[in-house]
C-alpha cells in the first residue's frame, strides 16, 4: 500500500520534470547555430552588413537579399532580447496564433516543407523560452527577463 502511494507520487513528478529539463537544455551552440547556418546565414552571414549599417540603407540591401548580420550569439541576441527584441519571433512565427493568421516573412526559410519549418520553429521557440510577438517598446522588463535564449 505504501509503495503504491509512492508510485503515484513519483510518476507525475518525473513526467512533469522530463519535458522541463529537455527545454532548459536548448542552447545557441548546440541547437540554434546549425539551423542558422543552414537556413539563414546566406542572407544574414559574413556577407551581410551589421545592423546599424543595414538600417541606413535598408532598401539597397533588401534588394540584393542581404538582411542584417546575425551570425554569432551576440549579434543574434539583439534581435531576440536586445535593441530589436522580438524581431526573431515576429519574423519566424507561423501566424497560427494571430488573428490574421499571417506568418512572419522569414518563416518560409525555416525549411523546405511545413514539417521542417515546424520542427525548426519549435527549436527556436524552445530556445527563446517566452515567445512574444510584441515590439521592443511594448515589452515590459518582466517579459524581457522571461526570454531565455542561452548561449
Ligand atoms: C534569401 C535571403 C534570406 C534568408 C534565407 C533569410 N533572411 Fe531574414 N531577412 C532577409 C532580408 C533581405 C531582410 C530585410 C528585409 C526585411 O525586413 O524583410 C531580412 C530580415 C530579417 C529580420 C528582421 C531584421 C530587422 O530589421 O529587425 C529577421 C529577424 C530575420 N530576417 C531573420 C531570419 C532568420 C532567423 C532566417 C533563417 C531562418 C532568415 N532570416 C533567413 C533575407 C533573408
């Protein structure tokens, strides 16, 4: 009887902890870098301008398919929880939770088909921790703190 009680206590604790632990382990080095290199770096890599330069001539760079450079942890983080916080979330979102259902314009690059796009979107979501489509100015300090995106 006592063992049964223990069993019913331990099972829910373990099933609750496993997904939490798996989530906490997502890191830039282990999970994001390879996806970024495969899917994003041809337009956001070494051949692309840094964000300040990009913003000065947004149209010129956009025409030749160059977005701001994000090919390191520090550079990418600016678009997650820095100066351009939320940009990664707004651009990569699949639009499913939005009223207009419109995906962000970088969602398409996450994969060659829906399956791959959803898989990679999930990796980004788990890494970011708190997925909000708000702009920097509308994010509270509390909300920024919830964005984890570990190195
Ligand atoms: C074929 C080229 C191309 C690929 C591939 C691409 N992007 Fe982009 N991206 C651009 C261009 C050009 C812009 C700037 C124009 C715009 O804002 O849409 C941009 C803009 C962005 C922005 C907004 C930057 C800002 O101004 O705040 C983010 C965030 C972004 N991309 C993320 C990504 C991610 C993450 C990937 C990989 C999944 C990716 N992009 C793949 C070309 C690309």
